[in-house]
C-alpha cells in the first residue's frame, strides 16, 4: 500500500510565474525567492490541515459526502489510517509544503475506550515518525479532538461532568506525548464546545475556572516530559455552541490574563473565525500581535453572507496583503506558520481540485508577502505622521503618564480650537490598491 500513488495525475507543483496559465503551477509562490532577507518558504511556513485535506469528504450540514477518496476505502481501522497517511505525505511533497497539522481523530479513528484509542494513536504515531524522517516533512502543530464525539456534547474541559473532563485530559496527555515524539513545534487548543447553549443551566464562572485549571495541567505535564512546543489557543465566536468562551482574540487575551496564562499561550488566529466574530482578519491579527501573543494562523476565509464556518481557501489578494503586513511588522510567526484550515466546496469533486485550492491560496499569501514588503515603509510613515502629536509636548506627557486633567485643560485653553486633520482614508485605500497593481505589474 505504501507504493500506491493516490495522485497519479499530478506531478510536483512548480513555480512558473505570473504569466503561467497552468492551474497546477504556482504563479506567485517561489519558495526560494528572497523577500526582506528571508525566502518565501521561511516567511510563510505553509502547513496542510490533515482534517480537511485527507478527511474531508464534501459533506456539509445539509448534505452527505460527495467525494470518493481511495485512501478511505478500507473498513480496517489501522489499514485505513495507514493508507490515509501515505496519501497525506504524497500530497505534502507534491504541493511543496514543509509542515502539516492534525487532531488525534484525523490520523486514526477513535475507539470506544481511552485505552484502545491510545493504542491506535501509538500505532499511527510510529508510522508518522518514520514518514517524517523519510520525507523531511515536519509537524507544525497537533491537537486533540475534544468536540466531535457525543461525550463532548456539553464541552470538554468545561463539561459539568468531571468524568468527561477526565476523559478529555487523558486524550490531551496522550497527544502531548505524541507531539513530543513527532517534534511538534506548537500544540493547539481549540475549544470546539467550550461554551454554553443556555445560561439557565450554566455556572459560567465555575466552567471558566475549570478551563483554566485544565490548561494549567497541560502546561505542567508538557514541562514534566520536556515538551517545549508553543501552546496556542484558537479563538472562535460561535458554532457549535450559542456562546463560546474563546469568542475572539480580545476575549481570549482577557481570559489568559485573568488566569495568569500569558507566559504559556499565544493565539492561533483563523480568518473565518474572525468573520464569525464580526471582525476582519487583520483586526484579529493586530489585536493578538499588539499583545505580543500572535503565534500562528489558520489560513482560510469565510463568506461574509453566511453565518457559519465555510473554511474556504483564501484567494483575496487584498486580504492576504493586509494579513501579511501585520505578520511582517511583528517579525514573522516564530514557531508558527500558515496552516490551510480550508476545504474544497462540495461541488469540487476532481482530485486535482485539492491541489488547485491549495495552489491558489499559497499564491495569494505569497502575493500578500510581496505587497506587504513593498508597503511596509510607507505604512510606518503613515502611522508615525498621524500620531506625531504624541511625540512631544502635551501628547508625550499623556503617553508617559505625567499629564493630569488640569494640564489637559490648560493646554486646550491655550490652543483655543484644535485643527481639523483629515484621516485621508480614501486616499490611503487607493494608494494601497496602487501597491497591489504595482506588484502585479512587476514594479
């Protein structure tokens, strides 16, 4: 089975440049191209999401699967997991991604008991370790699925049943061990059902206390086994619960600060989750980055006309350019990367569509990197000029904390009437469009 090719019609994806009309070639992503002293590959650190790419079958909340994947044909749990793994690494290598990500339930089906599930995980982890050694592909992050199984219908760490919390802890313990074994650079906590549907039966304070205690246990256990991966929390506003405790970046930051966890966690920002929270992608990135806690990115997009998690491939050059501007300004993502938590539309049934979706998004972020690099100096100038009144005089006193209301009153009395200063919003939007056009023209 390991010699079988699951994508025989697709060769290794190459860079052909912006003029190429080949749908199975990169137009903007040139892995070795230097931008600001680093290669595109080093800047972008692309990762493939095991769950959508290998497990996705085209189903949605209104319909059954539409994809027929050869690696999902076996009824034997371990044989199916092994086939999926071989398909995964063939895809990773052909698309040219250096990293991948997974939940425990993605790489092998869960069993009824924790002990049997752990035995299955150990089996596939041994095979994944060999595959990583053979190919050089690395694990960007791993995590545990604490939301799909019916036992987690009331949450995992915030479940009102301590037995379920213990079960969740056992799953996380095993995945921390697997992360260490496979050299995961990060470990993500996404609270898929950490929230509530009704306040009539919810003690919110107690549940948040339990969540903080759970995360602290994970920190302690990682230290005890010398697993040095960066811990990440992924904000999401809604779906499946009415209200989730990880609503958006600001909510997560407040939680981490309240429970003294900021030294141990950063945020993994997803574009589609920003949409669900009523924010733009770059807004959520900026909130996390301003706190020094932007750790990684789930690179996708939502549909602003739909109120659910569509997880589409990001192809909007303007959006990716704005996102890369934030990432460049903070000096990159460190151990994080751009993970394609994105899935094909259920009508895109050709096996080649799986490559085309990733190619388009990799190109979009590569383009965004070029535009952001080109605009960086200008962006700094804009912000510096707009806030220059805080660099001296009363403004400097306000920022330093040396001013009081009496001083503000005296200054306002002295100047009489503040000058009206334009924000130049339309001009700046047009100017940014010019930068995008210049990149397209190769200027």
